[in-house]
C-alpha cells in the first residue's frame, strides 16, 4: 500500500473493486462473477484469502474450516499475497 496515493482506503469493498479493475486491465479477462474471479487466484488459496481477509479467521480457524494444516494455510496465504501483489503491480511472478 506504500505505493498507493494518499488517502487510499483499505475498506474491503473498495479493495476488492480495485483488485478486480486492475486484474481486468492486466489480463483482459471477462469474469463470469465472483467465483470465477476468485478462482483465478488458485482455488484453495482463494478460499484461504476469503476466510482470512474477508472472514477475519485466524490461521488455526482457517485450517479447521478447510481441513488442512496451519502450515498449509500459512503457505497458501503467503503465495496468494505474493500473487495478488504481482497482479496488482503488473510485475512478473512465480505461481
């Protein structure tokens, strides 16, 4: 967020809209809806982001819901953040 303009909001809805607009610009994608948009981030990683960021769940709670280890949640969380940052900045990244 350091590179964003002053007064940039962190509200969930605004952040999601900004991510959608930037992804659409960079990928020229025709999203079929929320599910299609989230699936572009890799399915389980998208669910981890949804539960952690939007749902406010802890690593342990997310692991319980998805029936995976906390280590897997942390790994997916890290990869999803790297992917999203790269997508939003237009920088190349590894998946």
